[in-house]
């Protein structure tokens, strides 16, 4: 029997994407390469072993410039949004979406970083996209930087610790706000700030030997610069009182593996360092004591500059946004900060997982929403949530994706429960309304969309769009709020 869910009338239902996973057109209209466009597609024997697709040296990256090895670089092609955006935005509108989350490719706007003027063709591409959203009645949420660091950053050997990088970023961010504040109400300076910095470090010259643990420890100094840059974006946004700036964190709910106090405490420690640390700095504007203690014990240098603390305190984000895909477990044993398991989550025997090992946990979303509201009391927005499945079109040119209908419906139900619990949740953008290139594995076949895109992992296909069963289901959900 259908169940009716309760949501506020003006709840922002939407879909999320990222420039580097949809646009393609990597070398047209003055655009230069970004780091993610230098990572080749690698067929994985074990789909849960994402690390295997990322074992790249700096030389591999350099060789990819003129593709000497004839490899395929999926993020150079995306799903062809650059050429098909009108059709896509129309389909989003017809699905019932009210808001479209997207990002801007930095390398389309400042192809060389220090260009005297922004690239006019790049600017007009985004203006046209925003105009189209406006024409279709879609609000825009804009991520200023969604992982796609320009390649010139790597060539110059820069990290966020270098002033040159934050200066260029701020120039880019301010330009976007000045030019597009009339189209974009919601702004996210960095996608998944708790993961992004690690991507940069991975290819940095300044990366020390020492594995994942060392990378994480080194990343805190970079993060501080990003926190400061984000606070400066918030400060700048005050010029335009009608816009709002939020943070974006990759959130996973984590449970202690059992009630042994050692494991409960270990889970708290992991929650602190994997998520609350970020919210504390960006929402409360202060470094929490547990982090300061950890920095001291591990010899982490933050190198704060005079005025940084005041800036963080004075310009916190106005709302929290986060991605939520899964939950995991923590035990003292698996929770050790050692190489190999720091970014992974432990198994939970009560949950099913996707082909990629992502454990499906709708109730974990309600738990997470309550935690964040209890702790921070700022409006919440789920900026990513969805299920990646390998799919093919059937003879009727559709996909019977009942598992996606189930996944979305169960998550919507828990969101509605959290709202009843008193949580101020004001919107949700699913990842993603349309099939895109996977961020982590570079596959096209890890599909999240309600709209199927006819490209395979090597970008073979027509690129045509087809509606899956979930598209029709979502359309109906928007009208009835019934699951
Ligand atoms: C988030 C990213 C997105 C997105 C999503 C799904 O971490 O912000 O860009 O792709 O995860 O991940 P994946 O594409 O690896 O399945």
C-alpha cells in the first residue's frame, strides 16, 4: 500500500551533477585540462577495489597530456552535457525537479590560472546554462570547485598551502559571484572538503613517502587554507544579501561494531576526525579540542596566519550540505589510523551493499540528520544521495530499476521522519538525475541516473537519453509524495 510522506511545501527537490563528470568538450573553446581529465579508465576485476584504478605516478599524469599510450580518459568526455544541456535541463524540469546542482570547470574560465581576463566563451557557456534553468523554472545550486583542480596546479607543483593557489581560487570564486549572483542562490565553495584535498595531495610534488596516513596528516595544513578561502567566499557573498553559502562534506554514518566501550570510543574518535571536525571549523568557526590534541600528538603543523581565527569565527557557512550514500562500522581494530583502512568503512551484517560495496542504510540518514541538527542548529541540505548500479537498456529502451525506486523511496521516508523529529532539512539533490562518469572509478557503467545515457565505459554509443522506470516513479512522487 502506498504511504504518503510529509515534506514542507517549499522543500527543494533537485538533482546534482559536477562539471567534470558531465560536460566533456575538454579541449574546446579555450578550455585547458584539469587533473581529473588526466586519469585513465582502468577495467577493474574487483569493483570494490577502487584504489587499483588510482595507482598513478606523476609521470603517468604527464604522459596523459598527449595520450602517448592511447588510453581512454572518461572525464574528458563526460556525458556530453556541454552539447546537450538544453535537452537535459528540460528532462530535469519534466521530472519535477526544482533545483539543479552543478559546478563550474575552473579551466573553462581561467585556462591558465593567471589569465588577465576570464575566458569569454567559458563564461557564456555557463550563462547559457543558467538562462536555460531560469527558463525552465529551476533554481541553481553551484559548486565552485568540485574536485577538478586545474592541471596547471600540478604542473607548478602547488598545493593549497601556496598562496598562489588560494589567490587564484578566490579570484575565480569572486568572479562567479559577481557575474552569476542573479542566477544562483545557493553556493558551495568546495565539494566534499574532507575528501578533495587528498586528491590534490596524491599528485603533489610535495607529497612525502609514507602512505595514506602521511597524506592525511599533511592534508590538515592544506585544509586550513581551504577553510580560510571558504570563509573569505562567505565574507564576499555578503555583497549580495540574497545568496547563501554552505559547506559540503562527505558524510557517512558510522556505528561501533558492538557495545564494547573500547569500540564505542573508537567510533566517536572516527566520527570526530572524519566529519565533526569539518563541521566544527566551518559552522562553529573553531578548531575542536580533540583535533588540537591529535595535531599535537602527531606533530601536525597548521601554520595559521594572523587573523585566520577571527575570519573563521566571523564568517561561518549559512547552511550545511552533505553527501550521504552509506554507513559503516568501526572497531578498535579496524579503526586504527593505519594505511588501507583509513578511508574505508567496516561491514555491517544487517545491511545490504551495492556491487561497489556501498552499504545501503536509509535509517543511517535519519540518524545523521538528527546528529547534525542536534549539534549545529543550522539548516541542512542533502546535496548528494543515490545508488550506483551497472545497467543496460532493455528491448523497450528503458531500465526497470526497481532497486533505485526502493532506495530513493526508503531514503525519502527517513528524511520525512527526521523532519518530524524536528530537523530543519530544506532540500535534497539526488546524485544524480542522469547517468554520469563515476567520480571514484571513472566508469560510465556505474549508473546513478533516472535518465539513461547511451555511452559505455569507452564513450562508445549514441549519447542519447532514455527514461528509466525511476524517472516516471519520481515524477509521480513529486505530485503525490507517495512511496
Ligand atoms: C561523491 C562525489 C560525486 C559523485 C559521488 C558518487 O563523492 O561528490 O562527484 O560521483 O560521490 O561517487 P562515485 O561516482 O565514485 O560512485
